[in-house]
């Protein structure tokens, strides 16, 4: 589950990570109140930041031509006007695609005097089977660009999950970033706070870009998290009722939300051949086969190893709710799964929806003969296949 920036910063703050003062807003009235509060506290400038689940907000463009999803403002009037321009508007960035995302929330935060920008993230290194801290002196830009152009500027520190991030490791990262004096200890404590956020919230990733060295109004320097991106492991959500309440359904695909109600693993894609498969590995292979024969999958849909007829029926209906679908490929290998359960669910859904699209079916494994008989006696116009390659090829031909 992805979080908004203001939500990620709140979780970081709880774990001791310094972040700028600020408040979220869901209306122009709330935004104006937050703006007035910050100026009233003595801040000279504020930042008005669009809150969507996508990067590149500052360089984005709204559908009405208004430039940028992140703006600085020197007065209450200026900041309020920019908030009004953003609310309800659709922001297009390089990560949203051409359709963009509607801005329903803003973060109003104090503006910091930045001296240097860094990058930092906590994530799991699957090859090592351990968490790592990844940092770079090249902050404020995409880390992918840094990795490609100057990989030597990326610092990695492996963390023992039993011990957590040690103080010396935090200081080691601070020194590698070029910090000196009291800033070393301060940055080291911030790194420990970031790791505590990652571990304590069961996050899959915590990213700060930029992590900034700022100059306070009294002339002192400090390291703070100016931006934040955070994803939570959905499988651990039962342990975090407070984080579960942060879920923003308006940022998610409606079909993916509906699939979640039936415990189906569904991801919308850009193609026109829908896939209904049991098992993530088989689903990936099925999509690869479709691409191999010149087609494009419309979704990833894994019904799991023990799906019920109701789940299969729901999966079928979700597939048919996508107007881009022009053919359907069902590829089932029955280990735990009963092939006849799949067949009965498909027949029920096809008849209820008065299916007109080409339907390619490949069944193999547990109780496959009963499943094939159910399909044969259904009266449906099916295209059958005996192998994955044949099924993929026929589905591509049918979609054309």
C-alpha cells in the first residue's frame, strides 16, 4: 500500500526523523488555515505540494495548463491562490501517464533554506535477504539516473535484521555523504530513525529525496527529510490498523479495489488480452507467452491455488469490466486447484454476462477431465488449447 508524502512524514516523525513543519489539507479552506498558521509562526515562505501517488510532481503539468505540482509562496494570498489552482485539477507527470491524477489533497509545509541535497532509502535487498540503507550525495534527482551515470556515488550499507541499524553505520553514511562535525551524529540518528520507520511499519520501502542539509533562521545547520515516499507490505497490514486507515482508494484502480474484496491478485495493464491464471509464476509466464506471439496482456490476475467458484466468477466479471479487453485467456494448472471449479466458475460467469468475446481455455492437472467436460457441455463457443504456447498464440489471433 502506497502512502502520500504527508502520511509518510507523519510516520517518520513518530520514529524521530526531523521533517519540516506542515499540515495536510483536503479543501481550500483547510489549506488557507494551514498557510496562515505557518506564516503566523514566523515562517517567511511556505511550500504548497500536490499529494498524489506519483513522482515528478514539481515538473508536472496540470490539464488546464497550470505548471508544476509543487510551488513556493511568499504570502498567504499567493499560497492560497496556488492551492486553489491545484485542488480538483488533474496533474500529469512522467509517472502518471497521459491520463494524470486528480489532486484531492495538498501538503502545506514550511520552506527551508537548502544548502545541500542528498538521497536516502531503506529497502530489502532480496539477493542478500537483508535490509539495506542506500544513500547518495546526488539528491533531488531520480536515483535511476544516478545509478546509470555515476554509480560510484551510491552508498549501500547492509543491516543485520536482528540488530537493526547500528549507530556507527549511521555515522559512516553521514561521513560518506560529506557531512562533518555535529552533523555526523545528527544524520546518523536520522538514519536510525528511517530504519526504525521501515522496520516498525513493515514497510517495503522508505525513500527520502531530497534529504537536505538546511540552514535555520538562527544560522545553525540541520539535516531534515524534505520529501518522503513510503510503501507498506500489504501482508503485514493486520498489525497496523492505524496505517490501514491511511489508505487512499481514490489513488487506486477501481478494478484492483474490487479484486481485493475477493482476495484476488489483480493488476491492470495496457493490453487487450485478459489473463485468468492460478499462480503468480504461471501468470508471469502466460503474459510472457502473449508478448512472444505479438500480443499485449490486459492484466495480471492470479486467482490463487485454492480459489472458489465465487472467486473465479468474480475474477471473470472484473476482467469483463475492462473495456479494453478483446480476448480472454484462461490458463489453469491444477495442483491444489480443482480444474472443474475453474470450469464451473467460468461457465456461470460467461452465461450471466452473455459473453461475446473470444475465450481461449487451457486446463491441465487436478480433475482436468471433469473440467473439460463441464466446458464442453456448457454450450459456450470456446477455443481450447493443450499447451501454453498454443493458448497464447490462439488468444493473440482471436484478439486481432
